[in-house]
C-alpha cells in the first residue's frame, strides 16, 4: 500500500519527465502526438451492440501470443479492441483483421487510466505475458471491469517478486479476477499474490505450430538443404565472444573446414544495425570465413550473417543445431521455435524465466552451455547423428503435450 501511494505521488513528476523526454525520442513523440487523435476516432467507431473486449499486448512478441486466441473469438458477439504500447508494432499491425480496432494503450497515470476505461466501458480487460500496471488494475476494479491476466509468466526472479516491489504486488494482484498460467511452477510462484489461478498452458506453442504449418516458402537457396547446419540466434555481445571463440577452435582453417565437413553456419544477432553487422563480418573474415549477408545471399559461402529482422523462427527449419542467446545476461530468448523445427537446442545458464527451457533442461531435451568448452562440444554434435535423433524423438511428445492452450484460454474466458 505504501509503495503504491509513493507511486501515485511521483506520477505527476514522471508525467512531466515523459513530456520533456519526448523531444529526444522520436517513438515517444509519435506515441504522444497520435494517442489522443486515435482514441477520439476510436470512440466513434465502436459497435456498442456488441460486447467490447480489450486485449493488450505491449510488444510484437506478446501480440504473436495473442494471435491464436484472437482467431477463436466470435466477432458477431464481441467487438475486439487491440491495444499496443509500442508505436512500431501499432503502425505495423493497426489494419490486422484479427481485431476490429486498435489504439495505443495509455501510460499508467491514474487520470489517463480512468478516462480510457470510463469512455470504453469494456466487457473484459485481458492482459498477456508481462504488462501489468497498478493504476490500470485499480481503475478497472473501481469501474467493475473484469481483469484477466493470461500467459502470466511470473518466474521466481520476476520484478513482481523482488523484496520492495513484492509489497506492491500483494496490493495489486488480488484485484485481478483470474490469472491464467502456463504451468504448476508458475502457479507455485504466485499463489501467495492471488489464489484465483488456472493452469491453461502457453499460447506461444499454438502460434509457433501455426507458423510452422504456413512456413512453406523457401527462405534459402537449395544448397543449404544439403549441408549440416548450425544456427546462433538472438545472441548478444556476451554470447558473441563465446561463439566466435568456439567457432575459431572448432574450425581453425575457417572455410576449408566447413567445406570439407559440409557444414553451414547461420548467425542471427539480437540487435541488428549496419555498423554492428560490418564489424562482425570483418571479425569472421579474419577467422578465414567467407561471409554472405542474408539480404544479398551468395550460396557459395558457408557462413550466413542475417542482417534482416523477423525471419529467425523460420530459419530454424533448415538447421539441426540451434544456440539460443541471452542466457549469459538478462535471460535466454524463446527456445520453443527451434524445438518445434526439430533443432537440438542449447543455451546459457540464465534460463529460469522460461518454463519451457527449465523443462527441457530437467528432462535432458537440451544442452547446457556454460563456457567455450561446452559450446565446442555442442558444435561437435553435428557429427553425432545418433545422439541428435535420440533427443529429437523425446522433443516431439513435449511439443505435442503443450499444444491447445489457446482453446483452454478462450474457454476459461467464457467467450
């Protein structure tokens, strides 16, 4: 309670800071400039003959998780409003047919929250994954708007369970009507915050399986379907040091070794900018690798540096081994995609935040990477077909058992 009141007290100062900072941040300026205009137009468009549902996704990743759920909503009965935090994802998705209208989600100032929800009067407010804001929750409860938190991923290192913030969590979370969680592990983490928990699974599995079914367009020249391939995806600077060192040790002659062993390497950095790509390409060339950029791919080269965004999940399709980055810093990125595409998956030690990564480690469906030596051993599995097949056979039941969460979520939402 005390933490929340402190939050309220500093809100006006934060409001002023945001409006000053907008002059130094183009995305923020665009958000604030368009927010009011978009919302006013929205109010006029809503079909009040239908029940209004608000689905909120902060980012592109969270919207991907909502897609299989949105497809199951009866649009004759419900009017679906999709809200976004990011101007980039709003501009990209605003005409998407999965919802009726979209708008920016207001920042968490109590006066903005009250105006937003009072004007809209939604039948239900549905949040996914991470984006919980105290004032939005309290205002909805004040206005008697049911709140559902789906795909709730409150892992034990979550900010909501940190000592100081936990007191705020204990104040806010009881006002959420229901929390839909992916597993018993997550349920155990948050039972003390709110006992109204339903284990539904994670809709990310459904979305990735959907995407796999539609992924029939070849992304690469035929040559890469004939080599043994390893992909390093969503990796950061810490990962990169270990990756480059392991590649240097595994393939000391660079291209000569790759050609002799019929191996191709795909490198997909988490953050892509021209200067970074140029620098990385030079480092690889010094290691005797000829490097092709994906944007202008040359099938003569066995190392492909991916310099475009949005294709990593589909690139896993042509790879046997996958190293997923982030595990040496804030936390490993999604490991579902490579598993769905039959990759033998590896990642660094910080995987606590992902249910599926924990499960895969505990059941020996993945390979732990703690240093250069363990990554070198992982790369050597390109030549160990027996071990690869033994693990892949166990991954199939794991993926199948986690499908169907979207149906469960829609059922529990009573939609």
